[in-house]
């Protein structure tokens, strides 16, 4: 784990990544609580931790971009952006799992990702940029309909 040293009037205090993430999120309004989302899930704590980490990274990226453009981001904006990103990631994960299940697969593949982002040209270009050439050039299994 990475540790950071915070200096304050009472002396130095070492904090780990999780504490730092909490501080970043608190500085940007924290997470929006959804009381209807409570489910008894043995992995809930792990999911919450991953979601908090995702949100923290989104805030860091937004802050970096704001510095590049010479503007500041408000805590409300950061809160909305993190919730939007989190919601999108969860929706994407659900879609990818559904695509894999539909083709009776147990593994999510690049084809599932390509299907999920097919209507977002800039994202599709980004996915194609990181795929090996033999996978990008792969022909669709179904012929296109022409009218």
C-alpha cells in the first residue's frame, strides 16, 4: 500500500490509500447515498471499496483536467461526475455480462465490448486502438442487411 504523510498542527500523520480516497471524496461532497440500493451481499464491502476507489480516481482525473484548462471544479460537479461515471460503469458491466450470457459464454470478450460501444464512435476508435490488428479486422459473424 502507498502511504502519504499529512502534516498538521498535531504533527505528521501517515495515511493509506483508503484514507486518502475518503479525504478526496469528502472534499468533493462525498457520495450520494442511495437507500434503495441496499442488498445483503457478502461482497458488498468489497464493491463499496472499489466504487469509492473509482470515484476517487474520477475526481483526480477531473482535477488534473481542470488544472490543464485553468479552471476549478465545484464539489457538486465532482459529485455528479463521480455518480455518473459509477452508474455508467455498472450499466456497462451489466450489458457486457448480458451479451456474454446471450451468446452462452462464460467469459466477457472483446466482441462483447465492441458490441457495447458500437454506437459511440470515439470510444469504439479507442477500443480498436488497443486491440491487436487481427481482432480489429475480424469480420462480423452475421451479414449486414441491405435494403
